[in-house]
């Protein structure tokens, strides 16, 4: 499962079936980017857009059991991005990305890809990024901003009982072909702070309320469906695995680097209500004979 043409064909068939049922390398080291919006009318014909989230596992000094080095894992991470983006215009959200990893990924993807995002430790290059990647040919970046998940979201800060600084990256994108505008949020909640996770959900929902149009949120929430941080989001958004017309792939997203142990799901894609979710899949992160991350990636295709 994962990268074959046969699987890609099956995905396209599933999306079409679901639809029938419904009748350069650019970067920003600033926390904010705004581009004057052109007067492009919103298209009337429905289009399919894909969203992808993957915690790629940081380039850590102390590796987990069976974890390979980042140079060994990197080709698998890149290959997955290339695979999923080959069929639909795709917005990619990654987590646990250090600056050297981001540079490697962008170099391998090539000049047609761009990213927006900053390091959470200094608002520049230090610490983990939660970057959003996209093809210049598919999307135009209208605006972008990084918020810290805290009581002081506009500056580098640690929120509530969190162990680390945590961020949400927001971009407003215009799909070039249709002119439709999408707000995409990519985040990584704290792994220790229960209060921080719950308040992060409220903070992001508040940001979404201030963002006109279609909102999509993706990331590693360090929260399972039984937890309050998840339940808070569920009151206002649709989680793609529950609201999709077609579902494929694995059940859980967290595996560690040793398959066969206890798995869980903390990586999700959330969509504005009343937006058709055609397809949801938890993909295989196997590359060769090992895993490129301790998380499986998730993708969802919507119609707007």
C-alpha cells in the first residue's frame, strides 16, 4: 500500500464514486505575510482539493527503538508528499519539522514547491516548525501568520501548562484555477499539558470564526477522540474520518517505529460543516523495510 499506480487509480475511483453520491523555493522567516487580494471571482463549478498532514518525527539526537537517521527517513517522507499531491491540488501540513529537515524536504521536492512557516522557539528558524507546503502552480498565498498557542499568541510564548512553545500556522490560499479561497490551519498540540490542549482548541476555533470562508484544520493534536480537546473541536467542525463518504487505509495514526505494538489516533483533519468530504485515508509510512516516521500520514479530499 502507499505509492503504486494501482492504489492511486483506486483512490481516484473512490473519489468519483463519492462525488456521485453527493449529486522557487520560497519561504518566510516572518510570522506574518499579507498579499493584496486580486479581484478574482469565486468559481461556481465544484472542485476537489486535498489536505495532507504528517508528523514526520524531528531529527532527534536520541533516537527511538528501531528509528533510522533523518537522512535515511527523509526519502520516504518526500515520496509520500509527491505521491499524494500527484492527483489533486494539495495543501500539506507537517509537524515536528526542524530547519534542516525543512530545507531537505524543499530541496527534494523542487522549485515548484513553496512553504510558509517559522520555528516555534524564536519565530524564525529555531525549534520545530509546523509548516504548510504547496505548489505555486496550484495556489496563491494571500496571507499567512503564525500564532502561539497561549494567552499571548502574537509573540513567542508558552501556554498554560504546556511543556514547550506550541503554534498554529494559518494561511489563506487562493486556488488559481477556480479562484476559490481556503483558510488552512496546521498545528501540533502539547504532549503534556492537558489544559494547554483544551485551551488550544478554543483558541483555534476563535481564529476560525474570524476567518471568512472555508476553514480546514490539520495536525497532531496529542488528543484522542475521548479527550476534551478533541470533543471541543468536534462541536464546531467535522473530523474527516467520521464525515467522509469513502474511507481507506489504516485505523490508527501513531505506531512508533516498531509495528505490532499498541497504536492510537491523534492526527486529524477537521473541516467546516456542510463541506462534502469525499475521501479519507490513513496511509502507510513504510519506506523500503523501515518506517519513515512514528506517525502515519492522513489525507482528506473535499469538494468546494
